[in-house]
């Protein structure tokens, strides 16, 4: 009699080797001693308190191992050959927040890797940035932050980064911001050009996204108007787009709010 109670917020895959831990909710039944039937939550120190047996250490045991332990304790004190069943009603949880399909709390049923948890949470959205963070509580109460490169994990397939999650882990997938630069003048689609902050955008890319220069454009006299972040003053950067497109000079990375004028 083992299993998991699923809900809309949590998804579970029942696994027989799940190890009981703090905050789990256990339903215990003893066929021969109905007065021992009770539902108890595992305390922070990994124990439960039962009406006839008192305090029992349960952390780290599977449901089957706890059944055997309780049966042997009953053998010593009350009745031989007791039939004990342990049903795990609620499991320990991890939180997955940010750029995933279904942010929320998820139950850890058996060993759960980072990729498994992300899949349970509906996968990454298009707004996911290049890194994610796993916040973990240490035994001394200190919080550690594990940084995972999504490119190495998802594309390169580095299995060392596919870490096993622990109870109370918080997986944060930062949401990429949509920023804008502005392209005006002799381009086919003047106006705001959006881009993701993690991806950045270059001058050539921005002009291409604005439809490219018209046939009347003076490509050698493009200007970037930029607001200096420190002084607030406007900086003017003159660029020969003709040379840039031919590869004779390097492309320029634009900054949020830059205004590109193609005369």
C-alpha cells in the first residue's frame, strides 16, 4: 500500500525506493491494532510520534523499510506478526520558478534530476536566459547557489550539470527582458527593434530587422545616438555601414535605447 496523492499543483511518479524525510505526511495502519492507525507528519528531526510506540526515527527509510521497522517494534512490545502498511500521502517538495511552463512546487518522488524537474514544470519558455540557479539550504542553515549553464546542460548535454535535486531546493530560471533599439530614416520598416537582453543586438542586425536600407540610403553616413549612462549626455557615433557590411570594419553592439539614423 504505497503511492502518492497527486494534485493540480504537483506531479508525482510513484517510486518504491523513495526515502522518507522531514515534512512528509505518512498514513500508518496496523491491522491487528486499529488504535495505532494514524496520519502523522515527519518532524524536522526526521522522527514521528506514535500513540503506543512513542518517538520513532523514520528519515532515510523507504515505506517498506518503515513497515518492517514498525512491525519489529510491535513484535517486541505488543503483538507478534503485525501487518503494518505505510502510505506516503505528501512528499517533500522543490520549487521551480521563472521562465518555465508551469512554475510552482513539485513533489520529489524518488531520485529527481534537474532536467526531470524542468520537464515536470512544463519545460523552459522562450524567455529563459543562458543560466539557471539552484538555491540550496546547507546543514548549517547557510544557503548556497549553484550556477548551471543552460547551453552546456541542454545543448552540449553535460550530464555533470544534471544534478540531483534535494528537498527544499529552489530552481530559478531568470526571465529574459525584452529591450528595444530604434532605427529611423532610410530603412524599409523604421521604428522600434526588440531584442532579448541575453542575446544582445548589433548595428547590422538591427538595420536588417528594420527591413534593411532603402535604395536611397547613404550607407556611409549612418549615425548612432546614445545616451551616456553616467553623464546623461548624448553621444553621437558615426558609422560607415558600407564598409561594415563588406567586413572591412567590425560590427558594433548596440545598447538599450540606442537610436540609429540611416540618412
